[in-house]
C-alpha cells in the first residue's frame, strides 16, 4: 500500500511539472482573439472613411448634377479612345475598328489623329 501511495505522489508531482511545461492553448486563443479584434477595428475604420468620402461625393454631385453627366461622358469618351487605340495597335483597319466600337470610320480616324498629336 505504501508503494502505491508513493507512486501516486510521484506521478502527481510529475504531472504537476508537466502542466507548467505544456503549451498554453488559452493564451494562443487570446492572442488570436486580440488579433481578430484589431483587424476588425481597422476594417471598420477604413469602411467608415470610405463611406464618409462617398457621402461627400454624393453631396457634391447632388448640388451640381450636370457635373455627373459630364464626368460620365468624359469617362466613356476616354474608354472609347483607349479601345480604339488598342484595336489600332493590334493591327485592325479603320473599318474593323469602327465595327467593333460602333463608331463611324471618320470618327475612328479623328480619334487616332487626336491621339497621334
């Protein structure tokens, strides 16, 4: 009986020391939670900033609606010019470019002359 008691005491001391050497999973989980919390805070801050910028742009465009139309037309015009130039660099003829972009051949020539300047 004494041997069993001594064996159990030695085993408990052994387990006690092992518990100090074992990795602390709770600490790792706390670090992960802290990391996720910081990431969430950063993302929400960035979203709030983007939302604020969008709201300001909407207010500006709401006050000046003609600005929206002119900006949209300007973007479309730039995209069309870029597409015409890209197709021209690919070796397509004026007629083929006109068919691809729904422009007239003369408009294609004018765009390419304007880009060459």
